[in-house]
């Protein structure tokens, strides 16, 4: 049985492939030789939710998880499922639905060195917000800042499908972790994979040997802060 992560991102076939490749690379760097989930790029958040619900209802062989943008601030104390119930009225099981940040581009602000290297000459880092709590930056402010910072580069103004997944693939996930401590966002997504009761029951049913392998500690570089308990894998 494998973990499938339905992510918001991608549009046409090319961007679907780029989205899947970028998220896979991010998890590869974070988890090293640990087992990885299968990434499914669904396109819009609404389509990701529909794909997630379909798998939840019809696919007993896999454990589906949903990872989408929050699209706005999340109230203190509100879970990802509770936040998403403002958008969708169907199944939103706690522990299986998760938020990135207000939009994917917020992660870029956690690794400004990579962002600057990607755009090269003409990039204006000073145009980016100084706030390290990237979860708190409104979506409009993020996108406006990216446009200002990149408009004079050789790649021209930031474009989500032309640039976004190339940048995501290059990010340092440890820096993203440090800038996304909120349990409702990326850190909560990772940590929930080791604490979900449904996931634990599924892993146990596959045998003790696989369970011990799945729960083995992450490499030392991946154990700081709230992300130290994260586990992803195929069982």
C-alpha cells in the first residue's frame, strides 16, 4: 500500500509533469533514502480535492492525502480540515487534508539565495518582504513582490508555469521547514504522516518488519524542529 499525495499545481500536460517532478525533488532532498510518496499533480485546488475524494471512496489500495494552498490566512487554532470546510462541503478527514501556505510561491521566500541564483542579473532581492514568517504574508503581497524582484531579469517577470516549478525543484527544504513552523501548513503535513491513526493501522497490517523500517529515524539533517517527526513512505 502506498501513500498518494494529491497536490494543487499544474495545468496542461507539461506543467503537470513539472509540478510532479518538483514536489518529488523536494521530498527526495528532505527524506534522503527514505521511502517517498507518490505525487499526483491535479491542477487546480478544486480538481485536487475531487481527485482526493475519488481516491478516498474508490481506492482501497492506497492512502490518499491532500495538499493545497490555504488561499488566505488560517485562524489561530483552526485545523486544515476546518479551514477547508469554508471551501468544500464533502469529505475532509482530519489528518489527511493539509495546507501548504497562502500560495506555493511563499516557499520561494524561504530560500532567497536559490531564487536569486535562478534569475541571475537584474534580480532585486530588496523587493522581497523581510518577514521570515512566510505563512503570514498575504498572497497578493507575495506575487507583487516576485513581480517587482524579477521584472528586470533575463527570464523576465515571474510566471507560475514557466518558472514556478523550476524554482520549487531547486529549493532547500530545510529552509522551507524553518520558515513554516505552523502545524496547519507544511510542517503539519509532514508530521501528520507519522501520527495519523489510519496510517498507523495501515502500516501495522502490513507487518512488523515494514513498520520498523518505515519508522526509522530520519537523517540527522532532517531532525531539527517540528519536522523531526516527519515520515513518508510506501508500505
